[in-house]
């Protein structure tokens, strides 16, 4: 039995993995896929890959591209979610701020530097023609930290996945002022280069299984109710989320990588741009 360590956020996007694990799909192929939730998000997962604390990660596209350009020995092995992520822009319920434009010059709560909440704050600022050089941040680690930071006014706004934070909006803890969708497919599967080189056939088995599960995911009877119950979401919200979300079973397109790198480079978030082959592994060429 080959042990493989995989990490991802504890969010509804990753239910296909848990179904496949629970139903023994990986075990049948001699793979012990050991999942660890990482509520701190992409910045933490990049570090875990770099520190050899994980072999695979389901991770935000922009975050892992930035990390790879900075020398993290990791490659994207496949696109996972082919649609954009809807980043809700949140303030405390009692906040004086009532529009996204009014947040200019205030401090953003981020899980950590290099995370999606950090990088997308720049994309949002660019969308609204703010001075991106003057953005300010408060590191809050996770969603609970964001609640504390906004409630106690250590930071004034927080960007996180729209539907994950919807229960906090419904409870009157946050107000959402709007959304900022990613300009690219949002989640990819990434693997350490050492793992790829030593376990190519294992990796291909893992991709085959998850692609089977993700391609059939929306067809599962009552999957909307399963998602709502598993993640504490309202059924109507899950139905809306499913309608705008698509799972991918193919590798990420070179134009997407160009778009991500060009955006990050323009925003001064990366110093160098790499070639497609330096960022993405191809099963066809095994490199």
C-alpha cells in the first residue's frame, strides 16, 4: 500500500476527494490517500509542500504559481476547478463601510502572505483603480481569526470564498459588499517534483480516480443536500454554487498560466516569470 499525503481546504469544492476516499477507490489501487484539512489556506499549503509535509495539494492557482516562481519545487499536475472562485468582500456587520470603493486605504485581513486572500486583494484593488503599492494587511491565519480582526477593527475587510463565508453573513457577523471573481480557473492539483519523479504511475492512478469522481459529481442523487449538510450551508446557496462551478479533468492551459503570471508580475507580486514547462507537469511527456 502506497501512502500519499494530500492537503486541501475544508470546503465544499473538495467533497469528491472525500467520497472517493470513503468509498475505497484509492485503496482498491493500492494507494493509502491520507487527507489533511488546512483551514489556513493556500499560503500554508505552499509551505507544507516546500517542507515535505505533503505530497499533493488542492490549491489556488495564483498562490501556487507565485510559490513556484519563488523556487518551490512543485508543479501543477492538473486543473481541478475549471471555473472562477467568487471572492466575497466582507466587512464587520457594524462596519461604517458600505461599498467596496469606500474601503480604499483601509486594512485587509489575510490568512497569510502569498495566500489567495492576499493576492486577490491586489486584483480587487486593481479592479477599482486603487494604488496597489499602498495596500495594508493584517495576518489573521484563518476564518476565526478574520471574525476577530473585523469585529475588533484590527482590519476593515476580508476576502474569502463567497459561499464558505455565507453562514457568517446570514448570522449577522459579516456583511458582504460584493464579489471579486478570479480572472482564471481557481483550483489546481499540485505535487512536489520529487513525488512526481518517484511515483508517476501512482499519480496517474490518483488523477484517473478523482477525474472519474469529479466528472460525475453533479449527477449524484441529492448531492446538493449532502453538500449542505456536510458543510453547514443553506440548500439554496449550494444549488447556486453548483450552477456556477465546474470541475476539470484536463491539464491547465498555457494561456491561463500566462494570464496568472502576467497579472502577478504587473502587480509586483512576482519578480520572474517562468515557462509553462517549469510550472506544469505533463503526463504525456512525464516532465
